[in-house]
């Protein structure tokens, strides 16, 4: 009886779903949905466009090709900053358009090593060959930045200015370990990281704390000497750690300047727009 009841329940639910499928509102035709999605994308409403894309795929699962669906989905996810959504998908390795989004998602996730592994040995047509070539330049420069190697190849004469800028940025990098070591001298770690104002404050506080501690001890004020000594030791430790932390922040700011310049010079996001226009749901992105 239980099996019969379960079967009847399943048939009943299925019939409801089929009935619901027949009652799709007239405004939800695939043509109107895709037009609305394109409109939302043109206006930067990527989250809402993603909802409508899911609706389109749910109502008409065979209306979009897999390539068109994934390119549109990847474009929306990338524009919304949801790079993890792209990286978690089982994308088609034979699709250069999808590969481009995955590579750039790794780059946005600060994983140039994983991105470099996806650069194809066969670059495809002229558009993709050029797009992958520019990403190779991007990855090479980022890896040099991480290694601290400023001697970047200049085999591409058209990018000589970019290589020169990147080399200068890399030469400006500082060692966080040395910043911490400089912090042993009160405030000097901050000076090394370019935070001279903070360095002066740290030097003054530690100097005054040390003077108070010594003076209190010499005058037999042991409780005061203990309190000021502990406070001074706390600030002294902060000076060492602060030298390290501020040097890391300094290097991070250099990296952001480098990435911003490269994205502007190499026009990586324009490639993604072009891929979407050519292979996704039709729209006028720019």
C-alpha cells in the first residue's frame, strides 16, 4: 500500500509540474526573456540578469546552446565579482571563450600560477591568440613581481612602456622581514615602510615610556616602573610588528598600482565584453 501511495503521489506531483509548465505566462517567452536579460546587462543589473537567466534556462532548457548559456553566466558572474562561481563550474575545456573567463577569474583571485596552466598551446583564431598573448604578458609580470625580479623581457616592443613601468614598481618593493628588523629600533620599521608620521609617534611614545620606567625605578617607584615598563614593552613589540605590517601594506599598494596599469594597458576586460557580445545573449555592452 505504501508503494502504491508513493507512486500515486509522484504521479500527482508530476502532473502538477506539467500543468504548471503549460501555464508559463505569455511575457515569459524565450525571446522576451533573453531581450530582458540583455537589457538588464546593459544597465549593469547583473544579479537580476542572473535570476532571469536561471528562469530562462528553467523554462526553456534547450533554447540556449550550452556555449551561449555558459558565456552569459560567466560574464554575469565576472561582472558581479563572483569569480568563485566561475571557478567551481565544470567548463568546456575546448571552448576558448569559456577558458578566457576562467583564466581571468584566477587572475582576479590572485592565482596567476593556476591561470598560466590554462593558457593553451594552440591559441586558436586571431582574436583569441591576441587575447591569450596579452594574458601571458600579464601573468609573466605578476610572477616577476612576486619573485621581486625586475628584469622583465621586452620581446614585445609595443609593450615597452608597460615593461618599464612594471620594472620600476618591482624595484620599489620592500622586504617585510627587513621592516620587522628595522622595528627593533623604535619607529624605524614605520620609517622604512614610508610611514614617517607613525614612526615619529612610536619613537616618542617608546622613548618617553623608557624614560619614565628608568626614572621610576631609580626613585624606588616600583609599581609605576612595572606599569610603564609593561606599556613600553607593548609599544616596542608593536613597533616591530608594525614595521612588518606596514611594509606588507606598502607592497600591496604597489601591486594594486601595477595591476591597475596592466589592466588599462592590456584591455583584458574589453576581451571579455567582446566574447560576451559574440557568443552570449545578444546585447550592446559598450
